[in-house]
C-alpha cells in the first residue's frame, strides 16, 4: 500500500514543508521533518510495512523534531515583546 512506499513519505514531507512556508509557525515543519525521516527509514528498510508502526514512528519523529525546533527557534526565556507605539496612535 501507499504507506510502505518511501517516496510517498518524502513527498508528503516536502508538501508539509511548503505548507510551513505559506503558514509559518514551526508547526508543519516538525511534521515535515517527521515524514522525511519516516521516508528515509522506509527507504533503507529499517521499518516494516505495518501502518500502525509507521504512524507511530512518524508521530515520534515529528514530536522530537518539534521539540528541537521549539528549543532552538522558539521564544527565549525572559524574552518579551515590548510595544512602544499603538497602531491607532497618529
């Protein structure tokens, strides 16, 4: 089936990466990284063709990628946005 084909996971990862470009927020980028890693694992034959196992690997890889992205590119501790001018002030 489609879940056991490596290039489907890679294409899904690139599509999610493009969606991240259109709607930035580091949400879809974690899923994109998870899909590409799952595609690589399927491509080199590490994982079986079980859909439940592939979805679990995808979920774990996506969560780890999201946590790493959040840690490296998220808001730093103590960093706040200070507004000094209101958009309605003329």
